[in-house]
C-alpha cells in the first residue's frame, strides 16, 4: 500500500472521504499522517477517530513562508510519504517545497480548471453565469492551481443557487472525485511526468471525467 500524507486547514470532509476509501480497500494506501496548519481545524477529529497520527504546524509561529514550509517538509519527511495530498489546505506553498514533492503531490480545487483558479470559486461561477461548475484534481506545480489536471467532476449550476448551495453540490462530488483519482494513482495507472499526466503510460489528452 502507498504511504499517504494528507494536509488540511479546515473541515476535512475530503480527508474523511479518503479515510473511508482506504479503509474499504478502494484506495491501495494507508494514511500515515495528517498535518494541519490550524490547531483548531475540525478535520483533525476525523484523523483522531481513525487512529491516524496528527501534527499541527501552525503557520502563525513562523516568520515567513520559507520557515513554515521547512517545518512542514520536515514533518512530512518523518513519515516518508509516497504521495502528499492537499485536502482543503489553504496555504500557498513555496517553489522549494513544491519542487521537493514534485510529481508526488496532488490538490483538489473547487472549479473546472483552468477556469477559476484561486479563491471564492463558487461565487465567481455564479457571477459569471456559468452553466456548469465542478472540481478538479491536479498534480501540484509552482503555478498556483496550474498543475496538470488528472480528473474532474462536473455539477450543474441551478436556478436559485447561492454560493452555499453550489459549494455543497460541488463538495458532494469532491467526496467521490478525490478517492477515485487517488485510487488511480495508487494503482500505478496515473503518473506525473514532466508537467503532464500519464494514464496507462500514455499522455492524458484531457482530464478524466468522474
Ligand atoms: C474543498 O471544497 C476544496 O476543494 C477546497 O476547500 C474545500 C475543503 O473542504 N480547496 C480549496 O479551495 C483550495 N484552494 P474540506 O476541508 O471539507 O475537505
């Protein structure tokens, strides 16, 4: 089984979905550590309940991003992960950190990338009148939300949606999307290769759709 490290900042509903997928064998992996930059992140409770080691690296205790990222890297290295999974981790990472885990770090972003990089994606999808919205799983590069996309889930934008109702619909899809994408990585079928995604050894022309 792959050794998985999950980084969170908040609620941890994606972490919970990943814990379940490892437990039921859907993912050939074991979550060896959960790291949060927020001491009060509710998601830490999911790790505790599952008996997974937890570490807090509080970004407020460090003078700058470089110092924070060094400590974060040390915390991760001590559990020797094969894959680092960002699951609602809301800190921008330095290029040094990203390079250290190049090709073995993934993120889930609440939009159909390359649309809507950055924050407040649900409100921005509504403001732009987009008919469809969704979530993307991508390998992390030093370009924010710009790494090669592995898999996406689409959801409709419905009449009367608020950013809250739309976010809830996207997050339900995320809870199926992230385990599906991680399962493919841990099966060896999906790999990162120099800025592209390989699927069964062939360059992926467009993201897989859940
Ligand atoms: C998820 O919707 C994820 O896509 C988003 O934060 C939420 C975390 O929820 N990530 C980002 O916005 C990254 N910039 P969770 O803590 O319940 O998994």
